[in-house]
C-alpha cells in the first residue's frame, strides 16, 4: 500500500481497512506508527498494533526486526488504557525495555505480571519480587533464563509438574539444579533435565 492510500484510509477513518492492513507483519513500521498515533483511543486498532509488533518479533530470535520505532510503540502501548490486551503483548515482547517491564511488573492484571515474569529482559530484582506473587505469576519464573539461580533451586521442588518441566528446559538452570531434576518423579521432567545437562556439557 502506498503512503497516499494509507493517509486516505486514516483520513476517512476506514477502520476495517486499517485493521486488515495491520494483520500484515511486513507493513512498513513507520506506517504502523502513523496508524497507531492516529487511532490511539480505538480499542481494536490499538490491540491490532500490539499484535502486529508481536508478529514482527519472536521469542526464538530476539534480534528479529528490532528498531527504535518498535521500542517507541512498545513504550506508548504500555500505558495505553484503550486495550488491556495491548499490555499483554508489550509484557511478552523481547524488545520491551527493562524499565517498561518494571512498570508492568506492578500491573493490577495478574496475566500482565505473569508475562513480565517470562520475559528474559525483566531484571533479576523484579523477578525475585515475583516469587512472592500469586501462583500464575510465580510459575512464569521457572522458564526464564534471567531468573536468579537461588529461586530456580527452590522451584526444583515445586508441586506443579509444568513448573519443574520449564525449569528442566531453562538454559540458565545450573548443573546442580538439573541433577536434582534427574531424580524427578515425572519421567518427562527427568528426561528434559538430562537433555539440558548434555547440552551444557
């Protein structure tokens, strides 16, 4: 789409067309920015902008499509109250700056905090505080490579099998923690721990 067509869609408030455009992760990021600031109070469009940023990035490739514009949009979305789902997308995005994750760590919505708990960019100090948060938040710590080792050691004895499984797969789990999980009563957890230990060797 040309810039002229985009400007016309914005000017005419062609919301359906704009939402459709945002489903394309290859849409020029500057166009995404222009749409966002033109429709900052529109719940559906704000949510779609957040989704567009999620599609551009990946938990598996943290350098994928990094740009200052993406960071600028993430910063603004973090405090945009038009759509709560946008904060979820910001909380899990690998390009969200640590100071924004610290802000979102105090969010009243537990799912937002839970996603912050899984983000490797979250500071160890914030992750440590999450250990005393409710279960849905605390559970996110086990798979986060930035979680302090002393917390990982405690989580090795968690009653929840999925917490122990994420811990067994955590790239930052120490050999000491993984060796403890080799004796786990769940054979899948023990197998994951063994695989992780072999990878670290």
